[in-house]
C-alpha cells in the first residue's frame, strides 16, 4: 500500500495520463488477482479516476512487468514513466525499465531505513537486519540473473 500511496501522490502532483498498477497474484491459485484489485480500489479511494488506472496483472517479476508494460504502451502511448518501488528494489527496476523506457525515472516508495541514528544497539545482531540482508542479497542475485539473461539474448 505504501507504493500505491506514493504512486497516487506522484500522479496527483504530475497529472500523467495513467497510473499503472502491477499486482499479479503470486500463484495460479488466485485467478481473481486480489492484490491488483486491492491496489486499484485503494487508488480509487485516494482520488484517482477509474479511467486513469491501468491494471497490469500478468507479470510475476520486474522483467515481466517491463514486457507487459511495453504491451500496454502500444495501446496507450506514454513516453515518461515513474517507477515507484521499494528502495532496495529501485536499482534493478531502473536497469530493466530503462532498457525499454529510456525516459523512466525512479521514485522510492518510502525511506530505506527508519533508523538513521547509529548507536551501540546498531552493532548487535537483530532479526530485522537479517531480513534486510536477505532482501538485498535477493536483489543482487536478481540483478546478476537479469544481466546474464540479457547477455544471452543480446539485449544489451
């Protein structure tokens, strides 16, 4: 919901043609795409007119999101796009999106860290630090995978 909230904020400030929400279900067991519908309903409640919302509900990862957004773009013709995502995912997202949309620009959905003050506690092991490390490791693995994919397909 933080991504949708930030996306709506940018939409209301910049007045683009569309707010595209990517929200595929994580498995085929949820054919109704509940996540995408919840995101759309939230954007509607925040004041985005229904005719300005495009729901991209087929992609399951960033690479597929770019693919399906290119298909939406053939019908709707938009040049500038803002990518609103989590700060740790922004780098990989921008690498992918700028291959297809050179005029894409990044917007972080929320600050990377709630705790900017360093204290003695900062150096003690914490469960949330392990979760953050796991997310960042996942992003680096994803960037390496995408890079190899593009090299094999000669996309770069």
